[in-house]
């Protein structure tokens, strides 16, 4: 018995896409992105990239404005404001990726297979990356050290400037930047000065 062929996922907002494509593209380029009823693959890729780009810009703007508001209005220290703004940034990016997937009309069944592959990859090859990401979240919420603290790790001394997804940046007194994996800030001996 032959397997049924999958039907393409219809675009959720074809009228919106048609208006945007007809407005933005010259007539000769429209067939590359629109077949009359739905986006073609190049159109889906461009739309996906544009939505991700807009989500990134919105997330950065909101993160910086939120941090300023937290410090100025709520008298929150920089460490708490930084942690909350970073989490808000992650949430906006996750929503942006989800909206991009839906608007591009991408079949979610394909992502189930992709997520399963990522799970296997995390189990084997990305343990260190996940360890650093989780350590970064611990640093942001538990706050054994925070942005602005002067610390000594091994022989290196400096001020913590950023706590990012994978690593933290420490600026030494002579102006050099040291990139320290977040897991080292959690598991190794760190002296606050």
C-alpha cells in the first residue's frame, strides 16, 4: 500500500502576503515568491528571515528599554535588571521564531523530527554548551556574581561586564577582555573583591 503524499500547508494569511508581495516586488519577480495562492519556497525563506530579523530588533530594543525602566523607575540594581531583561529577550525571540514558522507556512511535523535530532545531539555533542547555558541562567537568577562585580578567577582579576548565553566577559584593569565559560563561574573557585 503506497504512503499518502503530504499536502503542502496552506499559507495562514494569503491576502496579506499577496498585498505585500505585489507592493514590494517588481512584476517579473512575483512568480519567484508567490504562485497565486501561497508563498513559494524562496518566499517562505525570505519571510522567515524577515520575521526573525524584526523579532531580534524588537527583542534588543525592549531589552535595553526594559533595563532602563527597571533601574530608573523601580530602583532595581543593575544585576536584577540585567537578568530580567535577558529573560525577556529570550521570550521575545522564542515567540518570534514561532510566529516566523507559522507565517511561513512551514509544516510543524518537520520540526518534530528536527527537535528529536537536537535531543540526540544535545545528549552527545552539546553537553558543554547546554552546561554553559544553564550555568548562565543560574548566574542571572541565583546571582553568586553579577554584572559589575570585581572577581578573581585563578590568576585573572577583573570586572564582570556581560553574562551571555555561553560565556561571561570580564574586563581586566589593563583593559583586556577575558571570556570565561559560565560553567567555570559556577564550578570553579571565584573570589569576589
